[in-house]
C-alpha cells in the first residue's frame, strides 16, 4: 500500500519515541487514537516493518500490539537521523519503585474483619 511520506514519518517517529504502538483492528477508522494519521496507514506501515523483522506483532481482542525490536531501533535511528544516545521510552532504565517496609513479623492488614466473624454476630 502506498502511504504518503509525511504520514509514514509520523508513524515511525511515534514508534521510535514510545517503543510500542497499539492499533485497533478497524480499517475504516478515520484517525488513529494517538497518531495524527489514518488507522489503516498505521496498521499497514507497521505490518511492513513486521515483515522486515523490525517490529514484533501481537494480536488480541481486536487490537494489534506492536513492539520495536533491537534491529528496528537501529533501522529507525538511521532512517530518522537520530543520534546514538537517544532510546525509545521502553528501553530506558528506571529505578525500581520503593516498596513500603513492614515491621518485623507484621503481616499486611486486609479489610478488617473476616466474613466469618460478621456472620456470627
């Protein structure tokens, strides 16, 4: 399918920025939810990248889930002229979230009384 160059560039920029794209399987949808282009263009452009091995596709519940591979990162970096230091959001390392520490031997409380105690009263 022929996709205008500007539309393809929007799709590739969004894919590189986020690292993932979700598209509803609706070929007649006039506009994609997140990218300012037709949903059909998004699906077909990413189908092309999938066939080249730059994107992994998962389909579930009438939605396509596209994930950028390592080869895809390199391909989009050369195509969009992006420097080496910039990575998609899914590739950035984030610090693990701090979990609250419980006191020694203390179990977390769940909802107060059990259903058995309420039934006896």
